[in-house]
């Protein structure tokens, strides 16, 4: 797959992946189109070498794996790890919030987003809804309003002359988006608005009531190339949907020579503590079924290697002092190895050296990131996964500006450079052990 084809596929994925649930549903479609067989955790599995499989947990966590034709599971896995969620605003359970003639929706902050960019954007809602059906059963449905529906208007400068100097955002009082207005005495209820949308999306279903929902606001502006020569990608949720897409495309394009596994976790942005998060047992439970004998499982993990793939910080040209001067990371400069002395990243000299070998084999440029010593460092699922299952790990990612904003910026060459490196890792005959 060339750069143009990959970016076109990435844009299509970003437009569809408006929530972590939609992201995983889209990844599942890509895997099924590539011949992966869907498994269920509540059923027995019958696996065969040379076949490819995937399973989904809680609608927003996914594991896919290929069993190499010449391998046994004890030979180990070439592993990839990403996450499906992005920072943002999630609706509260009792979302209706009336203010005079306006209907607003109460929101909670999910993860650690930059809040100011959420003002004055054309927002919509997407996620999942648990419905009580006419027969009394429960059914979970994905919903996406897919149109401008909400807005969080800024306070005019005339009422706050210090806005450009010191305005802060109160998540409880400042972030409730407006969804409707009435000039009469009756505002619509959000439940009725949501039922109407479900009726449009699922006209053949008999929905009696809404039992609950996990809904998120998102920016309706789609991904775009920017820059004089289209050298940048501007889009929402690049962290970490870019990694999810590229890893999945590399996995589906890999041959069947080696055992490979992709773990797409949920809830990375708020600590990974969930049944589908990196601190949960989703990956462990899957490995237990692939390798039920404990000693074989330990041997396999010792022979495995993990690429933890999450976006990396590029040097901001307007804030160069925020970055370490000896580690300049540029958009379109190739994959970034992320390193931290306090194990906020799982990279060490051995795992970094192994990854560097694959970038050389793929003829891809490489960058290295460390945080300034006087600033705290973020983290990702690499250390959590490495600690939990004991697999050698390197943290890598595509360089990004405006990380955790409603709209982020990446280089248009970087998805393909990352894809080439991951594909080489999955297919290289040189192996992944340090002594090879």
C-alpha cells in the first residue's frame, strides 16, 4: 500500500471513528474484509495455524492475531498495542440542563483534553446506547448524529477583557453545549431527541426505551491536508486513531510466516483501569486461551516483542523551549522512539536497538524523544502492558503537534513511514530476540 492509498484509507477511518466504539467497529470491518475470523469470549475456540482471528470486548477493546504457518504459539508473537479512546467531553447520565429558553447538555471531561479549543466548534454526538426493546430484552446500538448538533459559545470579549490573558475554563459551568432553544414554554427532552435519532438509524427495530448511554461530543469537521504542499494532516482524534489504523493495515498486509497480535485497548486516556483497558485482563485472558499451559505461555512471552504505538510530541516551532534541545522531533521525520528514565515509557537500550534494526531494514528515518528534565512526562500503555505480561517493549509513535486538542496535526508522510516499519517488524525473517 503506497502513501496515497494509506492516507485515503486513514481519512475514511477517521471520518467513521467518531467514538471509541465506532473506531473498534471500523477496525473489525477492516479485519473481516482481510479474512480475519471473529471469535467470541463466551464460546469455545477452534484455532488453526495459518488463520487469522479477532475478538471485541465491551465494544471498544479489540485483539486480533495471526497464527504463523511455520510457528507454534510457543514460538512467541510479534505484538502491537494501541488505544481506541481520545480525550474529550462525555455526556452525563442525566444530561438535560435547562437554562432559560435553552436546552443544554451536561458533560464530564474524559481524559485530559485541551479545553479552550472546544469552544465555537460545530459538534455532534456519537457512542453507544443500551436500549430496552419491545420484547423486554436489552440491545446495545451504536449511534452517531453525524451532523452539527451542539455548540459551546465563547463569552464575548466585551464581558471579559482579560480573556486573552488569563481566562480559565470551569468544566462544570462553562462547557455545557447548547442543543436546542424554544420561544414557547416547552423544550424538547434529550431522551426524545435520542430516540428519534435511533429511529432514523435503525428503522426496523422496535425500541421501547433507552436504558443508558455512553455518548461523546466530537468535532464534525473532517480530516484535511494542510500546508502549501499538503505536507500536514489536520484532524480530530489522531491520538491515537492514527496508530490504530496504521497498525491494523500493517497486520492485514503481513504474510502468514509469523505469529502476530494486535491489542487495541480502551480507556488509556483516563488510566486504563477497565475490563477492556491495559490494566484489565483482556490481553491476559486471550493469551491464556492461546497458551493454556503456564510454562509454554512464559516461554512464548519471553520470545515475543511488543511495539507500543501511541503518538509522540513534535517540537512546536512557537514553543521550542518546551522541548529538549538535543532531541528535535519533526513532523514527517519518521517514527519516534519514546524514552523516559522513570519508566513512563517502556523503552530501554535493548528494545530501542531492536526497533532501530527494523527501521533500517525498512529504510525509514528514525527520531528519538525525551521530555525536558524540568517537566513531567506523560505515559501510555507500553509500561502497563510490559509490566503485566513481562514482554520486551519499545514505545514508539508518529510525531504530533497540538496533542489532546480537539484538532491535532501530524505529517502526511508519517503514517506511511510508520506503516512500513511496522510491516517490516511483522514480516522480517531476522527475528525479534536481542541475540539474533
